C-alpha cells in the first residue's frame, strides 16, 4: 500500500527524511509507481540528489531501494469484502470507511460501480452511505421525479460490466443539489469545484450520492452538498483509494481496503501485463 499516512510507508518516509540530514545529500525521493500502467518503465523509482557526490548518491539510492525490496510483502494490501465490512461496522463505535478503490476515478475507473451498493441494499444496512457514484442519467430521472418522490431507478453500471451491473430498485429522492462545494480538508483546501446536479437517494435504507460530474470522494464538503455529515454515518463507501484519508480518514474509527472488482483493483493478478519488464514484483 503506497499511502504514507500509515505503515509501513509512514516509517519508511521518516527514514528517507532522516537520510536527508546527511552532509552533501540535498534530497531523496521515492516514486512508488502506477501499477495500472502496462509500460516497460512501470515500477518503483528511487532518486537521490547530492552536491556533486556520485558515491553518496549511489549509496543512498541503493540503500533505499534495498529497504523497499525487503518491505515488498508488507506493501501488499489486505482486502476486505463489503459483507465483512458490514460486520465490522456493526461492531464498531464510530465511522467505518470502505475504500472502493477498484472504482476510483482518480485512477481512471468509471466511478459507477454497483457491487458494494448492491450488497448493502440487499442487506438493508441502515446507516450506510455510498458516494460519490457518477450517473448523469439517474440524476436526471431523480430531478424529474422531484424531492420526496419515489421512482423506478436504474443506478450505475453504465460504463461497462467490470464494476457491476445497473441496480434496478425503487429509490426515494431525499435531496436535490447543484453539487457546488469548497474543499475544507487539507488536500486542495479552499478549492471550489462542483459535482454538477447531484441527488441523494434512499434505496432500502441505504443512502447513495449520485452526481453528474465524475469526482473522487476526497473531502467531506462533497457529502455536505446533499446534507450529509460524517458523524451521522456508520459505514461510508468511498470511490477512492488514498486521497480521502487526508480529510475523511481523520474521522474514521476503521478504514478497510475494499475487495471489489474493477480496473483499479489493487490485486495485480487480475491483470494481463504485456509490456512490463520481467522481475517487477508482485507481477
């Protein structure tokens, strides 16, 4: 797992910064790579910059690279099913976040996956929120129905069949919003953006935020556009892998990396690489 807010990368980055205190070493950097890119250069890179000291640069880079290699097994994510997440949430005092990273638009996923939503609706899991799911067609249908109305919805699964099929269900329109928000968390603090016309739907006691624009749920202000606040949510499914942790993650009692299908799934055995060079772990 690449996130530097938690172990093992948190301690590793502290070690990297400690190395920068060496005389002559200007900076040391790690590029963890993008494992969803099927190109020859895909993988982790280490960069050490010195004041004209090649020996120090080589020694530092080799040391950091070796430490990363020794950590390789620890960096593999432990994935949790949505069914297990419901059990954890039911036994947890506070917010449980289920990171549906396989459908993370920040990595190119469509953000309209329905696997987690379908399981929650099937269970009628009260206190659950799924967001933000991008489905302009559902937004238009909900706006046409109007706040307070119930309509026959066809939610998500519009882009392909890798992230789940459309969920057919009666949905109640809880709220309609213009989707405008301003980041309040530390990531992009103060930035103004918009989800476009956005609706909050209730389907068998489960709330789902559906937007017109595709956005990664990384700031609580995005939920506030439809009147939702973290302290009233038991189980939050976020279409994000890492970015949400800076703001929403601070309020979570438990964060679980989701085991769901999708093009951004952190289980690389699911992909057929053709161009990656031999020896890249864990491919």
